[in-house]
């Protein structure tokens, strides 16, 4: 793992070890939650590139972005711009987020919501469901292969979609090997924080046609979004460029709707 990811994941694992709540009770609570809104289905529901717009107060690499944002108001701006889904940071220490941000954003709009956080155990998946999320993030670089498969199964059991995040070909193969149906390619290097805008393009052909493909990071405007749509990505997940925009609705609108090209996997793409 990259140094910053190692530090963040270690903090989350330490918190998980201190969590004395019985997992069985958490699972039972989560099973009783109202129906989810269908995160992955929303990304495939309409023509053109879908936008997952992110409620994001700060980041470890850029510092404060919109520390005083009103999550409900931002969600409404994103909806006005045509966002198909929301992503909400709930990590407090490194991103300034909270479960309250997620609950407020989801209550304000009818869009499905991803809990954007560092999932390290089944309790985290339960918490995502309990705070109202419709999808959970699983970062391959932060999890062992067995953990990844187990957490994906827990998400399925609780009717949560799982956005499985990868950074390279090896991680993509791990994600596909455990049956991921929603894959995000993060174009940000985990060591240097640099963005490689060709990373998602280079991996597109290795993502099977029946997997919903999402490009993440480094999407600054419509030119970037159009390139990714041409490579066959059904959606882009965008945080910094939309949350810091003077007109958030217009920024989201400029990213969405590009024609999505058919993605033809190469011979090396595998699925379980």
C-alpha cells in the first residue's frame, strides 16, 4: 500500500478493533433497513455518460475544498445538474466527512448514494446500510483477496452495491475474480498523488462488457469526460472539480451525457 493509504487504513483497522458491537446484531439491524435505490442500476439507466458527483469537504492531498458546505444543498445542486448518483465522504479524520453528511444528502434528493470511506470489515458495510447508503466502496489496494470477497458477499447480502476500486491491471483481475459487477478505476497514483489520465483508458478494454465501469480522479471538465466515454466508461466519479465550482449544477451538467462507446474486452479480461 502507498504511505498515505497505509496510514488511513491502519487508523480504520485500529478503530475496527476497538469496536465492541456484536456483528450479528449489526447485520440484523441492517437487514431491516428500507430498500436501497439501486446505485449500479442508476448508472446504466439512461443514455450517455452518468455523473457520480461527490460531497467532499477536504482531501489529504489538497487540504480544504469546501469545509463549510451544506451537504443537502450541495446534493440539490448536483441533482439540478443532472447527476445520476452521489458519493459522500464519511471519513472524518482525513476528509472531514460524516455519516450526517450522507444522511442529509440522501434525504435531500432521490438519488442513490455511495458511502465513500475506507471499508475494512463487515461492521463498516453494516454501518453504510444503517446510515442510508445505497452502495459501499471496496478498495482492492486496502484489502486482502479473502477480505475483498467476504465484504463483497456481505454487501450483496445487505442489498448494497459495491464499487470495487482498482488502480492497475493486477487489482482489476482480483476484482473480477471475486465477481465484482461495478468497478471503479482510480487514476490517482497512491504514492505521488499524481493523476495519470491515460490509466482508465488503458484498462478499459480489460473490463468485461457486463461490468459497470466507472472512471475516478483527474476528471476536470468535459474534455476528460468525453475521452472516458469514448473508451467505454458508463460513469465518472468527480469530486474536486464540481464541489469547488462556482456553479456546481453547471459543472455537473458539462460532464454528463457524452455518448458512451461499446467496450470490447480483450482476450485477457476474466470473470469468475
